[in-house]
């Protein structure tokens, strides 16, 4: 009898301990932020508290004699919403975004209409940690050849793969990547659904590409699961938890350092340039207070691909026709906007549930609490295949297409409102289905970000599918996705085709579907403050990320990336930021 009593007591203690651990992992101590007046002068003023801003604030404040101000327009990343990767898929239905929309896209059809000019939601996070707090949390280095192209062909000297690889490693911390000393914990995908497992087998069979298990770099070619930015308990490891709320060797949290000031809910309106175009500081609005923060050394602009060029233009740096008054004419500011348009096919699911239904079961919650693989560990994306569209050279050619499987129905524009889709997912009204996404890794279309002072919100134009080769490739991609979905590996769990539907057969039908369905998906926006040499008329920053024609002003974020990487940009931005921190420390002899 005593054995049963002892076992029951031990089990109760274990469950209570797991409940405590789960609670502590979700309700972590908030990042310390500054209340009241921000003061007058700092060595470095960082604009934007996303991945780049958090890394720079952490690294530059390591030198205790250096004062750093980090300014973020959004709120602190508090609560369960920011801890579960799964909930990131719904963030556009929350206040934690900029409420941005594109201009009417000339190649995309409006919902339920033959009229072109569809307006798209533009996903941009507005909170401490930026997109690292709300994205898919995928840690993916991209393709080494992409970075070598930066260095060898695009005028970004010193930014090849050999130079950047040590900085990827510097970012990577505990997890499956042994012997890393960085702060982003990176683990293999914790939960993979049945459809994700079978999708990998289907791609290997139909596309004749290898199963690679998991991958850090873009396979050439291959299919498998990515690594995710998560702690051992399965909660999100965003830039805040990785770089600001961690404790240093002295036991003090980075955000509590006396030489680091973090200001949230503070909106920067302008970078102050003097008559010699030296950045002296920033003007900001905090509640009803209008203030000025002076930068003794530099202003570091980390506001992202949309807001960094917007702020430059507001400050008099950019194209002469949209900058008033124009202090530094840089035609490339806001130009060269690159993003991947995504479409896909959707099928009903048989014999298993989609992720939006699995997470609602008591079993999922129990498994998550006990630290066992659970649907609550998912980010909804189960696997990715990188391949070429030409089967004859699929093994030799670098991947040009990414197929990815999502264990729910994605809200493509042709199914209606994104917000209504999120609500349907929350109430259980979504169909039991899965999505195979088709994404071009290097689209040819180019957009732009424009700001017409004093208008505050930028005009965003992607020009998705405007290049004939992009449309041709996407038609082929839809056909390929259908072939994969029709594989015998998915027999028994694949139901009928919901999108585009069996009636869509000809290339013209598929083109029409692409114009109705294609949308912004992964959030891999780059290029609006591109890095390059002085020969490039669109280059905004040099190889040390200094804004041309100015002094003491740098841009450090995804906007400096000249062309998209073959995959996701989170890890790339982190590596760029670590390297920029070293460049700045070297310039000011900070040890």
C-alpha cells in the first residue's frame, strides 16, 4: 500500500513541478524599460528594438563606460502570446503590428473580382524583439552562395560566406548545435505532424531529392525540418530573451545594466542632421512629450525594411523628388524592395487533424505541461523542400523553389479576410485541411517604399508577379506542388483538393488562380537600404553599413541585404548585427 502512496505522491510532486516550470517559462520577468524622461546624451542611440536593435544594445553596452539608448515604438513582449510560436501565425489580429497595407498590386486580382489592384496586409511587428517575437521562429542560415554573390558581384566586400559564418556561429547558443556560445537557443522542430512526415517522403520520392532530416543551410537540394529558435522547454527564444533579459557573467540582466536605457512606446520622428550631415541625435514622441536624444558617437537605425528608409526620407536622406527638404540625395533609399510572393495548394485532411484543431485538446495541453512533444510546440510549418523546377538538372542546379507544408488551411486572399480566418481557427470552424506553399527563392520582381512628407505611413509597392519569368515559374511550381500532394505517400490522409480546385487545369486557369491567391507570406522583406559600393546607384550603405553622404549614421537591419537569401532572414539579420557590433567596437576601440 505504501508503494502506491509513494508513487502517487511522487507523481503529484512531478506534476506540480512541471506546472511551476511551465508557468515560469511563459510568465518570465519583463525586460526593464525606462519610465519618464530619457535624458539628454548617449554614446549610441539605437532606433528600433527588433533583432538588430537588441543585439547592438547588448553588445555595445558590454563596455560599461559606453552609454546606449534603445528606442522601440511598440510595447514589451509580455505574456503567453509571445512565448508560443504557434500564436505568431495570428499576430496580425493583435495590436502588435504597424497596421500597414500595400498600395493596390497591379498584377493581383481583387477578391471575388476580375479587377486588378488588390491591397495586401503588410506584416511588420511592433513590439520589443520585433519580428523575432512574432515570426515562425525558424533559424536558417540560407545558402552560402548567396553571401558569396554579395561579396563578389554586388559590391559588399567582406560579406561573403567565409566572413559571415563565424557570426552565425556566434549567435547560436544551447540546443542541438553543440559547442556554440551564442544566445539564440536553436533546437530541431519539436513537433512534426503526420502530414509533415509524409510530405518529406513524398518530396523525396516525386522530386528525387534527398531526405536531410534537419537543416541549417539551404539544402542543394533536399527536404526536411528546420531548426527553430526555442528554449529547451519549447517556448520562443526571441531577441529579447536571448540578448536583453539573459544574465551576464556578473549575474546582472543585460537590460538592468546602468549604462543601457531601453525606452518602449516611443516613436522616433526624425534623425537630426547638422549642416555637415552629421547625425547628432533623434527627435521622438513619447505619449504627449516631444523630446530629443543626443548621440555622442552614432545613431544606429534598426527600424526594418519598411521603416528604416521611411525615417531616412523623413530626415532628408533619399530620392530628391520624395524628400523635402533634401539634405543628402540617395536615389536608392526605399528602392530595391525584394520579397517573396507565395501561393499554394490546399487539400482536406483524412484520418488526422489539422494543427488548429489538435491544439485545442486537453491532451495537447497536458503534453506541453509535462515537457512532451505537443502540437503546442508547433509553429504550424512542418517541413520544407528546396528544389529546382527543371527535373533534368534538379540534382546539379541550386534550388530556386521552396515547397513547404503547413498543417492547416492558409488564409490565401481568395478565401476571404485574414481576420475572419483567424477567428474561424479560434472557434474551430476552419476546414480540416493542409497547405503546400510554393515560394520562389529569388523572384525577379522589384518593389519600393515611398514616403511623401508629411504623410507618416509609407506607400509600399511589391509588384508581385510583374516579371513574366516569375509568373511562368509560379505556374510550374503549382503543378509541382500538386504532383507532390498526389503522391502515394499521402494516400489515406490526403482528401480532395480545396484550392485551387480540380476544375483549375490549364496554365491560364492557374495564372488566374495565382493572381487571386498570391500574397505576402514569410515576411522576408529586404533591400530598401541596400549595401553596395559607390558604383551602384541604388546602394545606400557601404560595407561598414554607414549611410553614404552622412557621418555617424548607420543602418543595421534586413533593409541592407541586397538580394533575398534562399530561405528565411532571421538568422541572417542576427549575423549581420553581430558583425556590425564588432565593426562599431573596432571603430571606437571598445573592448
